C-alpha cells in the first residue's frame, strides 16, 4: 500500500465504523460501494482479528522478552555507543569541537584573548 492508501483509509474507516450522532454522512458513505469495498479489503488484509471483535492471540506466558532475544540489551547499548562515537567523530573532524591545551600555544606564543584580538 502507498501513503495515499493509508491517508484515504485513515479518513474513511473511522467514518464508516464509528457510531456517529448524526448518521447522514455515514449513510452516504455506505451507499458508495467502491469505498466500502476498499475499506473492507484493507481491514481484512491488515487487521484480520478485527472482524471477530477479538484481538490477536497473546504470546504464551512462558515467553518473555529475555527469551525472545537474549542479546537485546547488549545490541541496544552497542548501537547507542556506535552512534555516540560517530557523532563525536563528526564533531571533531568538522571542527565543531576542538581540544586546546592550556598554557603556551604553538611556537611558544600565548593564546590571544578575544578582547585583544578586537583591538589589533
């Protein structure tokens, strides 16, 4: 499905399925058979549990998140660390962040303060 399908469905389905105080709009939409068929096909394809009024079957009680993916926490931590290193590396290489050592600068010169720089 395309984003246009999702947009049209998101506007039509609530109007067709919800109980409205005034049913004129809902009656008009239900008289348009193509739109009703469109919404029904999407509902049956992507929401098969909605027809019977019950939700999809829950997971068995014995399966927890730890048994589902035993290395989930480690993968999350690793991805955060990789992202952090990538951002810091970009900041250093692009010059956004630089490290300056205190004391005497290159070639024995003292660093120039902003006030002195404006006077020169």
